[in-house]
């Protein structure tokens, strides 16, 4: 048994996905990305689950510790929460999800890639005064580069590997 990221649902043969554990929130994502593939996955006997609130909080806490939280989507967090709560391998090509899973002690496997074997921690670095700080637990989630403004000079702070 293993927890499958949406990349596995999109790229693996149906037979390989069969019996995988997936988050209910992935249904909308899969439908949006590839409607035909979404219908095909209905035949894959997937185990669709909603993560427990406590597991979701644990996933957010670990993602906060690694600094990955601002770049993880709600669907990513649901998938991570399932893998962490069920203590099952996570199948994903997302480096941030791999990083959080490794921090949680969860084995990870790639869908199409093998990269991202190192554990890392993200920090915030000001583009103005170059001040650095840990990513706060309450950092806003955003796919954009700016996470917050620098307390010292007011310039944007960017995520950088620490």
C-alpha cells in the first residue's frame, strides 16, 4: 500500500495505481487537469480518503519546520497528511512534498523522476538587506516568490535553501 500524488494518477498505467490511497481533494485537481484520465481513474479501485484534522495539522507542522509550507497547496497537504498518518510510502515527483515526507520519516518514491534525495530546510532571505530568518509557521501559502516583507528594510523576502 502507498499514497499516490496526482502525478502518479496522471502518468502511471491504471493497473499500477490500483489500490493506491489518494485524497478526495485530488478528484477536483485530476478532473481539472485531465478529464478523460479522471474518468479512467474511476475504474482503478483507488482508496479515496479525507485526512484526519490531526494528521493535517501534523503535516502543516512538519512542512513549517522544513520551510516548505508556503509552497504546498491544500491538496499537497492532504496527500502528505495521509502518508504521515498511515505511515505509508509517498509516491510523488514534487521535491517539496518529498522533503516534508523525509522529515516525517516517510519513504518516498518518484513517479517519473529519481531526484531530490537530500533533506533540506528553507529560510527567508531579504532581497534588500540580505537579512535571513526561519520561515514562520504562519507564513502565507502562495505559489508566488514573495512570502513576506522584511521587518528591517521593507523589501520582499524570498525562500532560499538554508
